[in-house]
């Protein structure tokens, strides 16, 4: 038994130097193969949004800021093994700027990986600084008007329109605020046959009459509740009668001729359904002592 154990040990200790050297060479070859198959390399990730931190420092100072278009996103270069890079996308990175670090129109950009950060060698933004434009803060209040778009269904018209609130306050870069001419809500009544109530976005119009992009502005409200009454239209006939007798020697044919024989009314459909005609009472047209045709203008009274 001792002879077998001794022979087994001599198998490992014989030419021990050569065996250690072979092991080292094998490890080195393995590392070379791994590095060739999964090398460390650089890869760019583009269009990563830049998030602003502590932007309120400008508002407290009565100023407004805006990132230059070229600074709203950033490209980063990540260095890692190819297998790691293949698992990453731009959504796995974030970029921020802290406005407390603002200086001379620039703020340094910080980038980081949101996952696999322990396997990434380095992350470098292609642009080190974000460009920030700063100007005075403007604030203004506008009355909200409304515009009707479209047409109600045939036989209907738009009645009273009520806005739950008729003012909006805007705040932002003074150069933008000063270009606002008015604020409106557009109310579509296309094909409507009944009263409508809807939450409608506020649209700002510039001095050229064009809709404005107000993404840079803070608004006290972005929409307003609108109620629009939809009235029914109905044509109502007008009837006329008279009283009295003409002068001696004259007689009447009994026929009345009017320039208006019907009138169109708009209102609540239920109320209109009970109106059959509008009449001018005889007491309003007195022909007593008349000896010739006379034009008489009188107030109409509805009868239902």
C-alpha cells in the first residue's frame, strides 16, 4: 500500500518545474483566448436625455433658463467587455446637470450606468458641458376667449357658452412671454344635437396669429372646463289680426299683408316644441277711421 502511495506522489512531483510551467502557459493561453473572444472595447450610446437638477435656483433669482438644443441629449462612450456591451442600450444610462454648478453659461454633465455598472470599466460623455441660456423671468395673466369650430347638426345652433375659468397666468422666459397675444380654447360642435361639457386645452396665439409652443412656460392651468348649449332651430309662422272699422265710405277686404310671415327661433328643444305660432293681437293693429293703407310695425307675441 505504501509503495502505491509513494508511486502516486512521485507521479505529481516528478519534473515539477516543467508541470508548473505548463500550468502557467495554459492559463496564459486561456486568458489570450478569452481576450480575443470577449475583448474590452468602446461603444457609443446616443440620444441620452439630459435631466436638470436644482433648476429652481434660477426662478428664485427671478430668472429663467433653457438648455441649448445641442445639450438636451448627450452621447456617452462606455468601455467594457463585448459581452457586457451587448446587453446595454441607451436606456441603461442617465445624464444629469446640477444647476448649482452653473458658471458662465455652462454646466458639467454627469453620466452613469443604471445597471451592470460594476462590469463597466468607464463611462465618458462625448460633451463635457451643457450649454444653458439664462434670461429674466416674465409673468403675465391672460383672459381666456373661445372659438367655435365646426357646425352643429342641421336644425341646431350654438347657444350660450360658459367657461369654468376665464383667466390663465403664464411664467417663463420674458422673451417668450412677451410674444403671446392671447389665450383661447377651441370648442368643436361638429354634428352636435345636445348640450356639451368638455375639458378643453388652452391654446396660446402669438402676434402673428399662429399657435405657440409653450413647453418652456409654466402655466397656472393647461385646460378649462367648457359648457356649450346646443339650441334647436324652429321656424314659427306669424299670424296677424286687427280691430276697428275704417272711415265712413271705406271698407276693408279683411286681408293683411306682412313683410314677415315667419320667424326662426333658437332655444331649448323642449321649450320650442310647445310653440306653435306667433301672433300679433288685434289690439295692436287698430284701423278705426282709416281711409288708406297704412304700414304698422308692432311687437310679435308668441302663442303656445
